[in-house]
């Protein structure tokens, strides 16, 4: 994946910022017209995405681990990618005990080095196929 020097890797940065609750960093990875196709419905725009990513402390919290990234991004930062991720749910207390985990595929569309669209899927193979990637 190659991006203009002013852009960091938006997908890895999206995941890092989400995990660390860095809302400014999270929003910085997004195109102003971003569309997040969350399990709870469509979220449009960077400020709505900020609100979506805001998590209250306590209960069960999630962290994302990137396992593998497939991408076809061009030098201009446009393209698509599928990230195979492990979502781990932990209790937000001193022990941080594991509460569950899921294998997911996150499909991204990029524009100008920013995330234009994000869509999670439990069907990893289907997400790769629909995005035009095959297991290598």
C-alpha cells in the first residue's frame, strides 16, 4: 500500500486509534463523507463516526487485532482493502478477563488516502471474494 507522504497507513491507524480510544486520530483517518456500515446501521460523516466510536467505560470492551491485510490501493491513496481481524471482548476491570472473540473481515474503500467506507463481515471468504481478493 502506498500513500502520499502526508498520510499514514489509514487502515492500521483506524484500528490503532479505535483500540486506544483516540477519537481525533480515528477521525483523521476518515474521508469527510465516510460511511460506516456498522452492525447497528449506517453512520454517515466524520462527526457521526466520532460519536459511533465513542465508548463508555465499564462492561465489556472490544479490541481489534489485525491478522492480514489485502489491498489494491494505488499511489494516490484510492482503492479498496480487506482486513482480516480478530475482535476480542474483554471485561473493563482490573483483571481484563477475555469475554469472547470473533473472526471478522473489515472491508474498506479508500479515497485520497482516507477511509471512504468501512463494512464489517463475519463471512471472511465472502468479503474477500466480493472485494476481488483471493487467498494467497
